[in-house]
């Protein structure tokens, strides 16, 4: 392993924050504490030193069991190795690792040294990774070998070219599979003296535009949500959480997720894949007490459990979130999977809702929970007149603000000015884009989306990102991406395309063009529909949102005919 020359990266950019009066109030209430993520790593790995912290596979496929003391040592070693690549305090580092134990070592190592993880997915490709690295001015891109057949060195070259085109220095490639082939380099990296209100990491927003949005997080507000989630979910040192969803998602990260388990001293079990076969085997072997699923996965597990009758006796809780769970499926969770259902509804930008253990069954089965914090503020407003709140039981657009909901996205003005204006009200409420009905108890039932976004198996995809690449094709006159109801995925992606007269209808060619353009696999449409004309809207074809609604209704009607 060669040691690159240290380059000078920009400082972290300023971003919209809670007002000073709010910040003072949250601190006085004890919601926000001075603990940083560097403090968190050191404290928990020492406090629970002898407990089993992580069970999983490493990047070579070997089974690994780390105590908290081991995890602390691995985090320190990861920090040392990252420093040998030139990563320093305050640098942003894009982490695109699968569910391997090195993922935790890298993330905690970055926290320990005061660097800033940018949470990506191993399925992201050059378009998304290029945007993350450009907006964040990332010092490094962390990957692992080529486990899924992806040429990561080739991918890094494509990402670097995109970043350089924007006038930004490309990131260094860090392949954790190579770490054991060289030494850790240099001397030990000291634990950073980081303030709890400093930028700690950047998450990804599901987004409603093709431009990636980065969510800035500081320890004081995010760790509040971790502690509150852990308390609501009853985590303790006996908790064993199976993580089958991508570990970098906000749901398995902090609701209560990996950080909640580490906060409580429990055990995190990382699954290499989300299949029922893998999950059931790990539940039986590790005596898993809680796991988190998205609705399509819950359905697959229920179906498999009925056929196989696995030993799931240790399960106490099955969380389901990321998209709305069908009421009929909800009723099968506890009888078939044995754990009590806990519905979770939230967004990486902030608000998290849970059903509670003491909630009546009907609320657990038919709602997506109520806000985590007594200090969460929720408005349900008329989508056509946001100044008017609707009454309980009526459908409306969900707005929220609170002690762990952000006030704006990260990036320079060219990236964030317009999107912040459209995503947040002047008084700081986040426009979630969700349509909900609020119950008198405060529980919310999700009824749909008010934004141009498709929720496919819990992955939120901006429609205009797909449309933009299709419209770049010479033979495509117009294209609209719509989400069609799907019993398994929640929504599947359908691209409705209008071609030049005489052009051949070749859906496979369009799909391949999207892959070649660098779009992540999960964003490729599940189907293509070709129309000679699009339906007219009441305001003409300038309203793509109205056009999308008309097409969705038309195609949904065809499915039911």
C-alpha cells in the first residue's frame, strides 16, 4: 500500500442550523449533551469491553466475533490506516461498503479521528458517487474488492473523472481488502477533540431531484435520537440485533439500529444478505431478539417461514419500516415470525415514529406509529393550502420540526439554495412529501406521497433522475417515470416513453442505456410502456406532476381491468 501525499481539502461548509434559542432550550432540557461521536466510540467500547459487540463476516468472507474491546481496537487501527491514505480530521470520506465488519471499523475509526463519513451504498455507481464526492469534496472513497463483480478501480476512475470535471480534486481510493497486505502506516492516531455541535457525518436523502442531497448531522442532535430510540425500543445489554438491510441506511443505523445497540451494550449481527435462509439461520444461531425489515422483505420472510418453520423463538421484536406496511401483511408478522410487530416511519432528515409495546394491537397493525419525542412538532396541512391544518382523520401533507430534524441540506449555494427553499418552510418545518392521516392518539397512517418520488422496496428514487437520462436519448421525445402499486415492492418503477415517429420500441436498449449512464441498479425501471401521446392535463403539458398522476391512474386502471 502506498502512502499518498496529503492534499489540502476545503473546510466543512456551513449549513442551516437550529436557532440559538432552540439550541439553548434543547441543552437545558437535557436532550442535547456535550458527547461527540469520538467520545461515544471510546466510552462504549470501554464501558462494555467484555461484551460481544459485532458478529459477522469480514471482507474475505471469514466469520468474525468482536468484543467491544476488539471493536475499539479495530476502530483505532482503521483510523491509523485511513490516516496513511492522507485522511485527516475534518475530511469527508465516502463509505460505500456492504454489511461486513470492516464497515463498523471504518465508520467508528472515522468518528474517532474526527473525520466525517458520507454514507453511500455499495450499489451506487458513478453518477451518485460522483455527486457525493463533488458536493462533499471527499478526500477518499472507501470500497471493498469486487464482491458483486463491480470493477471498483474502474468505477473510481469514472468517479474521479466526473469530480475533476467539476473542478474538485478526486478522492483517493481506499480498498479495505488490501489493508492486510500492507502495514497500517505511521503512528497511532489520537482521539480527536471534537465538539458535539460540529459536523459529524453526512447522510443521503431519498430526494425528489436528480441532484443528490446530503443531510448534515451533528452528535448532539443525532445522539439524542439514538438514546430516545433505544429507550423506546427497550434495548439493553441482552439485545441481539440482526442487520439485514444496508447498514448505512438511517433505519438500520439509528432507529434504534446499530448505534442504539452499541449505546446499550448489546450485540450487532451483520447479515451478508437479506434472504430468509440467511436471516433465519442467524436468528437461530445467535439468539437474535430484534431485526428490522422493509415491507417486501417482511412478506418474503413470512412466506418462507410458513414453508420452512424455522426456529425464531428468540425474536421479541420485528420492526418494519422504510415504506408503508400493508395491514393484511401486518397481521401475519407476529403469528408467523413470532416477534411483536413494531412499525417504524421516518425520514433521514429527522422525524421518527414508532408504535409502542403498550399500544393497542389495532394501532400497531394499522398505523405507522407516533413521534419519538415529546418535542417533535407535527403539522398535517392541506396540500393545496399549506397554511391550513386539516383536522384529525383527514388526509394532509406532513410537515415537521424538532430537536433532531435538520433545518437544511449540506453543500454550496448552487446545490442547496433552491432545494432548501422548497423543502423547508420559513419557520423551519421540513416538508416531508408524505401524505398522512393523524389519529387523536397522535399516531400517523401514511396514505401516499406528495412529491415526485418512487418508493421501491424502501429505496426512494427521484423521478426526474430517470427521466433526464431517458430524455438524453435522440429517439425519446418525452419520458415520465411513475410508481405503480406492487404487492411485493410497494411500488415498482414504470417508465412511460413517447418515441420519435418510426422509432423502434426497444425497452432492453433503454434499460442498458441507463445502466451505461451510471445509474444505480435499483433505479432501473422494472418495465417500460410506450405511448404515442401523453394524456393532456388541465393546465397543459407543463405540469409534469399532474401528468405523472394521470399516467399513474391510467396504468393502474389497466392493471385492474
